[in-house]
C-alpha cells in the first residue's frame, strides 16, 4: 500500500509540475529599462523574480519544479542585463 501512495504522490507532483511549467511558459511580466538607470535595472530584476515567485508559489517544494526556479531567474536576469547593456530597454532604443 505504501508503494501505491508513493506512486500517487509522484504522479500528483508531476501533474503539478506540468501546471507550473505551463504557467511559466506565458508572459511573466512587462519590464522596461532605461539606459544608464541602475536603480531601474535592479527594480526590473526584482520585478522579474517576483513574477516567477508568484507563478511557482503554489508549487514550492515540488521536487520537479524547485530545481528550475533559480536557474530560470538567473536566465532572465542575464537577459535583462544583456538588454540593458545593449541599450534595448525602451521601445525604439538602439
């Protein structure tokens, strides 16, 4: 009976992980950057991290979701920093 419960719990975690990943596959947040605005850059990164945290909040502790949260935040942080360095934070910026 214990093995059946373990399998049930694992199945539930996998289903929850699928829901979590689907929610992360949508737009997380709209972030705008101004070239040279370091405070705005930090705020944009915090906004992105908060958006991810909100999306995964119902799935915290899920062993299939938890390992992806920090790498996902790191990926988006790097993208924000890259866009800021390239001056592409605002529409029409080059």
